[in-house]
């Protein structure tokens, strides 16, 4: 039976990012673009509200007592809400496009691509449909399992201490473990769809047969990596924010609070922060998506049967 190496799968994101650093930033920019739209729509709104004195001490005190009229800003607020809804839709589209691009890049190996593997075509439709089906199906399963677990929990609760506590903890761990084992299998469906060029529900599920525990172990390792990377970037972010904030004393919470609360009144400073942080933010976003996509694309590549060159999807050539 074919299998895969957890170590190789977990290190695939680092290999891919190392081979394609520019693509990682581009993928992150594509995913950040909807959020940048919202920020762009927010800056004029904040400027208008700041000019009207909405962020003054008197206005903030009045807002706390529900005495502040926001009628003059209602049109801007509605416009911002429309942009926000559009950004959410574009965010889902960018997620599908980048996910397909990362899978395509893993399957392409060292082959280059002038468009950073970004496409809008049938593969993206397949990934979107599979992702939607998996999301809805997994939600239904989670809901059913939780309802069953609650029913069993009520029955267990009739027992005395400490058995009811021990059994409830064991039940919770069993439910969590079962759902994560299922998620590991489902994570192969989108990469399999691009690999086989179809809605690979059956093919992707079969690829994970006998690999469930290894897929769960892979998920745990990826979660640990994500936590470590998140901590490192949080520390770097705080250092940058303190530096940009004019060297504020970390031991002076009031100065930090005053600087943060004053940001809405300085839209130019907000825009400057976005520009300065855009590249590292884009890289982090691209890496984060790669971290939880590339390993499963690697697994599909190792578990799938070797295709003849003329039988593989044309976009992988």
C-alpha cells in the first residue's frame, strides 16, 4: 500500500516558499486585496468622522450615553458596509484562486510559471464546489455529533463523581479526535480534484484509505508550526508598532493607549502603516495558506498513481 512521509509533507510548505518566495508574496497580496478594499473605503469615512469631531472626547462621551447623532455619517457608513460585503465575497474568491495555485505549484514541482500558477478556470470551480460541499457536510456532521454527545452527556451526568467528569472528558476527546480524523481525509479532496481534473470526491476519499492516523498526525504538526510562527510574528509586529509609534515606553500603558486611540484621527498614518507592513503581511498570509494547503497537495501527489504524461491535466504540464 502506498503511503507518505509526515516529515516530507510537513516540510513541503517551507520547500515551496523557499523555491517561490515572490509567488508567496503574490498569493498573499491576492488574499489581502479584499481587506485592502475595506481599508481604502474606511479611510475616507474615518477622515469625514474625524473632521466632524466624531472622535473628540465630548463625542465619545456622548456616544457612550447614546446621545450622539450619527445621521450625518449614515451614508458613509452604508457605503462602507457595501464595500465590506463585497470584500467578503472577493475574499472567498481569492481563497479559492490561491488554494488552487498552491496545489498546482506543488504538483508542478520545479517547473516555472509566469503567472504564479494563478488561474480562473475549471480547476478553481472544482476546488470551490468541493470546498463548499466539504464545509457544509462537515458542519452538518459536527452538529449531529454535538447533539448526540450532549444527549449522551446528560445520561452520563446522572452518575456520581468522579466518573461523570472522567466520562465527559473522554467523550469530548473522542468527539474531537473523530472530527479531526475525518477532516484529515476530507483535506485531500481539493488537491485530488486538481490532480485528476475532476470533482474528485471519490478519488480523494480513496486516497486517504489507510492513512487516517498519519493525516491526523500531520494536522497536529501543522498546528504546532502555525502557533510558533504566529508567536514570532506577533512579537515582531509589536516591536514594529512600538517603533512606528515614536519609541513609546513599553512601561507606559497610557501612552500606548493614547497612540492607538488616536489612530482613527490620522488616516494618513493608517495608510502609511498599511504600506510599510504590506509586504511582510502579504508574505505571512501567503505562507499561512501554503502551510495548510501544500502538505495535503504533497500527500495526494505521493498517494496518487503515476499518471502518464498525456493523461495528466494540461495545466500541470
